[in-house]
């Protein structure tokens, strides 16, 4: 049994990053971690969401998922972020959340969190690495310890081989093209393992 507390924090309009988050939860629980799956606050106007059936369905599917707060960041030893790409960047909803953590950052409470990130895009080369780097840039400012999957397990090659973090292509039908479940679970387990090492060293 691990004593690691992991927050999986996502934004998802079409459900993909919610699914990736649930697979990460599974992997981390198998590694013995205590896990919270959390969404960031939606910022889009309700009228816009109402006009999009897929978006509306995701809002409904995630209605019982708690909205992440600063307390969750303080609670967590490790964090996995999961976001769709937005023109090669994280979505504004996630950026808004990060940008409201100045208070935690200023009191040193973001230091040594072990972090990792996942993403999705419509195109195989639609900005996956850039999106992951946009998250990792903020994490460097947090003093977080970035634990990427690299090529630490053969399952990564089967999922498209992204060493920055698991990424998946979403087809026109909204379905994932690559089978990334095993890579997500591996990434989650690795994040928990690295967090265990860090916790042990700090005891
Ligand atoms: C405003 C906007 C910008 C996007 N930019 C890109 C892009 O640059 N490249 C790309 O491949 N997909 C892009 N997409 C597609 C999303 O990344 C894709 O729908 C998403 O990964 C699906 O994840 P979700 O189901 O969790 O929402 C964009 C979508 C939106 C709404």
C-alpha cells in the first residue's frame, strides 16, 4: 500500500480527457495511491454549451465530479493533469485554475509536488507536445518535480510513443484512435512511484 495522495485534474469538452483521467485513477489505485479525480471550473457561457450536444453530454457525465480547489493541491503529493489541446496550449479553463494558485505558490505549498500530464488533439501532430510543455512550464515555476513517462515501458510505443506524456488522437466521431489505456495506467503508476521516492526522502 502506497501512502501517496494523487489528484487527477482534467478539463474535457468531449469526454476524452475525462476518460484518460479515469484510466489514470485506475492505474494509480492499482499502485496503492489514494486518488481524487477533479475537474477545473468551466468558464464557457451556459448558452454556448447548450448549443453543443457533445459538450452538453460531457457536462452531464461529469456533473458529480468535484471542482478542484487550492485545498486539493495542498492535499496532493502528486498531480496528473489531463487537457485537450487548444491551438497547442492548455485550455483557458486550466490556465485560469493555475493562475489562481498564486497564494499557495507564495507560501511554498506547490514545491516538490510530483507532476505529470496527458493530452489529446484532433490531429496526430496537432500540438500534443506543445500542450504538455505549456503545463510543464508552469510546473517549473511551482518548483514541482516533473515525472514524464519517457520510454520507461514498452506500452508507450504501442500508444504512439510520446515521452512527454500520454497523448491521443481524437477522430471526427469523437473516439480515440490509438489504444492508450495501458500507457495512461503506466504513467499513473510511475507518477505514484516517483512521489513515493520523494516522500520517503523527505521523511
Ligand atoms: C478552440 C479549439 C482549439 C483546438 N485546437 C486544436 C489544435 O490546434 N490541434 C488539434 O489537433 N486539435 C485541436 N482542437 C481539438 C481538440 O484538441 C479535441 O477536440 C480534444 O482533444 C478532445 O478532447 P476532449 O474530448 O477531452 O474535449 C481544438 C479544439 C478547440 C475547441
